[in-house]
C-alpha cells in the first residue's frame, strides 16, 4: 500500500463562503474516476491551478462539502430538493479554478452552465482496465467493515462519504450500485454525454491519457511545460489508504463526547458519595 500520499491527511479548518468567487473557473476535467484523475489533479496544481478532486472534497468536510454534494446528487438523481445550478456549486468550489474526479463529473452539464468559459479536459482509459480498478478502489472502500460501523455514528464525515460513493456508483449503474455489469455501460454513456454537450456548445475537448505526458496538456492550456516528470499516482491505493488514516481520528471524534459524558457521570457520583460521607 502507498505511503507517500500526495495530498494533506489532516482536514482543512472550516471556511466561510465569501460573497464573491476569488478566481474564475478555468478547467473542467470531466473524465471518470480511476482514469488518472489524481495524476491530473497533481499536474494541474503543478501548472499553477488550484484543483478540486475527491480528496479535496474529503478534506473540506468541516465546511459541509460532503453533505452539500449529497444534497446536489439527491436533487438531480432522486428528485429531492431544488437542483443545484450556477453559483450553488460555489458552495463547494468557490476557491478552486480547476476540477477533476467525482463528485464533479456527476454534473457535466450543470458545471458547463455554471462556468461556460472553462476549458474541457476528458481523461480516458481502456475500459477493460478501468473496470477492475473500480473494484479495488471505490468498491473496496465500501467493503471496509470498520467504515460501515463508524458510518452509523459519524454523520459529519464517514456516513456522507460512503453515501457519496454509493450515489456516484448508482448514477453510473442506472440506480443499482451493486450491479457491476451495468458499470461498463455507465462508463461509455458518460463519455458520450460529455462529448455531446461539449460539441453542442462549441467547446474544444482535450482527450487525455496520463501516458500522453505534459505535451498535449500544456499545449491545450497554454502553460509552460514543467521541468519534471509527469506525475503518476495510483489513486486507488492513496484513497483507500487515506480512509484507514482518517478512521482513528474520526472514531475519537465520535467517542470523545461519549467518553466525556461517562467520565462526568462517574465524577458526579464520586462527588456525591464524598459529600454525603462527610
């Protein structure tokens, strides 16, 4: 399992939403997860962008990012609540000028509407290698028993995080996230959806594989090529490992109030016994 995780492991502090977006959205990378999105996230940051990825969504959970995305998904896919549009996405994306990975890729048309001047990148991968990679990444996380148990009690991070994964998989499997046979069709449909919307709007799309290296990406974005190798990050290893790292802090955060109450109770009993024995 990977050890040099290329993103922070401590959650960001809660941040208040500003009245205006401090920077324009410049890049919408709308390829499916497990198509090199973590490598692209690192690469875009190297090129000077502040990039959003599922890792950023997790790190921002104190600002209700996971809860907000779940609300957006419920509205779009389950008809619960008002659909997100326009500046609604700035609740989660206000300080970023590039996005990649899910949950953003669940809102292709909405993000193109919200940020019409952003350039479109579509990270791709062979379907035959993508399917097993989903099995040992997102599906593997859903099989971690300790997270399932913690999700019963942790409503701030673990429960909405697992819900977000299940909801994304449900969107790509026509409502049944456990049905792996539908996942391939969901992958093909997603790419057809992105290409179709971009074409109707007259947007150029960079179809990108991490094996393409810096050249096509820098040329498309008109950025100088960095003097270092293109990042290669196995996001399945990193994201799964991150869940093991955050498990104990999240467990402590859930237990702390309970332990505090128990300690206070026994302290009160001890004081009462001491008082009446005087």
